[in-house]
C-alpha cells in the first residue's frame, strides 16, 4: 500500500509518520522544499527521542524513515493507492491540487482531504469521479491522537467510505463516521470551548492563565483553551472558526473573536511563532492582552 501525502507541515508530516509506522510506503510532497527538509529533520528527532526512551530500536527507526520518500514534484504521486491532502486551508488552492492529482493517479485511488472545516462535498465536486473522494480528518499531533473523523461527501460511494475507514483502522486509529457538516464533530463541539473562553477573558471575568488552569485542574482537560489555541496556531484555529461561522449562515453562536483576529494580524500565531496568548520567548511575562 502506498500513501501519497500532500503538504509536509504540521499535519502532513504527522500523517506520513503514522502511515509509515503502520507499514505503508509514503510519498510526501510539498511545494516548499524547506518544509520537506523540516519535516524530515523533525521526524529524525522524534524517532531519536523514542529510541532514547527505549521505545524504539535503531532498526525500527530505519524501517520507518526508509518507507518515506520526500518529493518536490507532484507527478511522483502517480502510483499511490490513497492520497491524503494536508495543505493550507484554502478551498481554491485545495481544489486545484485535487484536479492535478486526479489527472495523475489511477481510477481506483482514493483521494482524501484532512481539512478541518471545508465542505467535503464542495471539494469532491471538482473531481471527474467524486465518488472516490472523502474527508479523513486527523487531529494534532497525528501520531499521538487516536481519533480520526471519516467524512463522506454526499457523492462518496459506500465502498470508498468503508475502504477508507478500514485502512485508517489498521493504522491503529479509532475512526468515527461524521456527516459532512461544518466542523464535523470535534471542531464543532470545540468552537464554544475556544470562543467562550475568549469571551470570559474579554469580559474581565478571569485572566487567560486562570481560565487555562481552571479547565485543566477542575475541568480535567489536558490543555486549557488558550494553550490549545496557541498549540494549534491562531492562523489555523481562526480560519476554522471563520469557516464554521460562515458555513452556519452566520449563526452568532459561532461568531469568531476580534481578539484572536488581532493575534493573526500581528503574526502572533502561538507556539510556532514564539508568541500567541502566551509569550514563549519570555515565559515570565504576562500573557498577551
Ligand atoms: P501547515 O501550514 O503546517 O502546513 C501546510 C503545508 O502545505 C506547508 O508545508 C505548505 O508549504 C504546504 N502547501 C501549501 N500549499 C501547497 C500546495 N499547493 N502544494 C503542496 N504543498 C502546499 O498546515 P497544517 O496545520 O498542517 O494544516 C494542513 C491542513 O490540515 C489544513 O487543511 C488544516 O485545516 C488541517 N488540520 C490542521 C490541524 C492543526 O491542528 N493544525 C488539525 C487537523 C486538520
């Protein structure tokens, strides 16, 4: 089984690792050579850490890394059995990539998107054979998070849905089938987790660190809402909020926050840029107002 992964950022790199660990050959493509190099270096680091902890052997690392080819040319996708796209959350860019991919792969190849918020049905519609298209939505970090949402478009065939689900199950993940609606299951439930936390902060009810502390200590969450938004990246998290809001015909329940929009405009994207709600370069300073 050969899996093509398009986009070697946070999610694509993680999905490539999951597929290779499950024994699949992986062709990992990105339009940006540096992103490819970064994902290769990061995977080395992750696997070395697992060796240090005694969880992996050098041989296992060599097997996993040996299964992944990092490619700068999308034409290399020609012989894959499954394509999972994990590029920027922009419908037009994604659609153009899917049109290109369909022209390269066999008729049997399943084409999937890891989109968090776009309509799977609208992405499927650009294909000549939309019945082979499906959403396969991993969570961050993909190698650690068990859950994967399988989201058939209204055009997706029952066989493709079943096949996609079975494949991801064999990768050691827990799959759930969700209808193609904005945010699917988890991202929809999570919207108020973020937006109400920001509102509580904006209304002066409690500070960022206090809200995070309360949700972890009392609520039992692994991360507080602000830590989680900083971890996901405000560009990604805000875009998902905006898409869900628009997709629900501007239902105020999903209205995004100006506070978060300003963070995106300032390029305070969270952990990946060194600053978000928290300042990771000067951790002693107060969270960003
Ligand atoms: P990212 O920004 O870390 O990586 C995106 C990668 O795609 C970059 O390396 C970029 O160079 C590449 N890229 C952009 N346009 C391209 C093109 N036309 N052809 C080839 N490569 C291209 O983004 P991230 O966070 O990995 O998100 C990717 C997708 O996964 C998005 O659809 C997002 O909604 C979804 N997602 C993100 C999650 C997260 O927590 N970050 C969780 C679950 C899904």
